[in-house]
């Protein structure tokens, strides 16, 4: 930590302030918070997140005994003179350098603090700018300071904590990337080429795991069928057995083919069986998306899978549901919904609504819908693909359907590849 008293205006949206704190590493953080309730909630979560990231930092809230109206410049001026300045003198180290970050908050707050607090150095991060501007106050003038500062990119979980309080990562098929990464890529290629055996297998599994979710016959933790029963009398395609054997490598206890009988996880499977069922049902595409983003230059630390918001802390109507991917990269946050296919009782409008309904769950985010080749082929066959593209282009939701379009959605260079 550095001997700095960092004075930040807190608001409802505090990602720039968090990333500035991570870069500056001050010993003391003084949050300036008006009586606007959403700003007060945001400040509380900002303080908690900063304390988790910089364990020994001292966070100060001089507004708590004496709140003020952030839209009334005279009231703010009075509060600065009668509350803030005496508080700083009494509760922060005298030898610390004082720096004001006025990126957030109202215009009245910024003006009152700049003109009345007399901090020599000021920090400001403009909308869409990648660096924190350092300014030096010289009388009535603001001069260029000692050079701009590169913010430290917050992790997706830290960003999520600013808006949803306690968050956690959902569980899934993890720790087998040496198998699953290559298999996910092979599944994509096969579906792109409309491999008959893989499509036959996925259709059979969808009948059991999706359409048959409420069927008692499929509710056990493990299910066993003859190939004839699984395929309901269809002749197995030539590549079917190969795909069964590939998937069996992931967990032979829950998924295997022996003497013309196949064992698969049932809808009542727990833990590893459940994770395997979910991966085959569509989380393979989630893993592939993560791999492609990293290959495109995005650090792994900027991507989080399966983020779940805490219902009590966030007051969100859909809290508890996993977000497929939450990405925070180059100062921007992205919510990514991933659809390998759609359930038999859903359509693209429901997927679009699902994304739109997330709103500001994790702050101001760009929404991205990434769909797999199986779903895209269905839309093309139904002559709906161009309608879908047109509707999404005006919805504010980015539609990605291959490696290149996925990388473009995040401003990454689309290299040659799938």
C-alpha cells in the first residue's frame, strides 16, 4: 500500500473507482456518498470489494453521521467545509498525500469538491477512456500531472460484487481440460459438418434429458438402454459408436458402451453425473467459447463461468440462476448467454428475453448471445436466420455464431481458425 488518502465519489456504478483503487493501492480510502439510496448501496459494496482486494486498507465514510443532497451544490459545499475537511484532519494520516478521484457522482459533487477541498492532485477517467488522467491543481487552473495511470483490471467476480454483493461460481465438469477442450472443438466441427452420428446421439439424449425431464422412467441417477431402445428402433449411423466412445472417456462410470448397452446419467444424477450430463447437453460450447476468447488474447482472469448472484444481497428477481459467462475486459463488462440448442418448448425470442431480463444484474454490461452450429442450422432450415440476424442487430444484443463473430463481439482480433 502507498501513503495516500484517496478520496473517491461513490455512486451506483463504481467499476472505474474500484480499478483506480487497485492501481493506486492507497492506505486510506475516503468514500464521498450522497443520500441517494442506490449510491449508498453501491458505496457499501465498493467498500467491501476494495477491502477484500486490499486487506489492510482503511475505508472511511464521513457521510454516515451527516448525509447530504448530492444534487444541491450549496449543501455539498457546506458539508465539505463542516464535515469532510475536519474529518480528514482528525481521521486520516497527516503525512499522506491527498488525491481526489472525481470520475463518478454528480456535477455538483465534483465541482464542490474540486473548488473547496484543495487537493493538489486529481484523478479522472473519462467515458470510454482506457487510462486515468492525472491532473495537478494550480490555483484556478488544472494542469497535466505526472503522467496518466493504467487502471488495474478488476476480476469479473470483483465487478459482480459491486452490484450483487456476495457472488459465487457454479460447479461443473472442471479439471479435465486436457480431454474436454479438444472434445468440445471436435463436437463443434462435427456439428458444423452435420455429422449424422453425433446428431442422432444428441437427439436421443435430448429426448431423455430435456423432453423427458419430468418423466419418472428417466429420473434415476443412472440409466441403461440397449442401442435399439436409445434410438427407438433407428439404424445407428456409422459415426455413432465413435462418438459414444469419445464421450465415455470423460467418465466411464456414468457414460459407457458395453456389449451393445449404453449407460448414461439420468435426470436424477448428482455431482459428477449431473456435471457430465450438463456438459454434454451444452456446457461443451461454454468451454469452447472460453478457449476461443483466450486464444484471441483475452487473459483467463478476465473470464468467469457460472457466476451466481446472491438473492439477499442483490434483490434480483432471477438471482440464483447461473450466468453462462461474465467477462470484464478492457474496462467493459459482458454478460454472455450460450445456446448449443434450444429446449423443445423454447424459441429464440425466449433466449433474447432471458438475456434482456438480466438488466443491470452486474452493472452496465454488453449482452452477447453465442449460439452453436446445431441451433444455427435449424434456424437456417426454418428460413428464420436472416430475420434473427436483423432483429438482433437492432436489439443492443450482439449475436455470435462462430469463432470470428465471437471474438469481434469482444473487440478481439479474429485470427484464422474455425
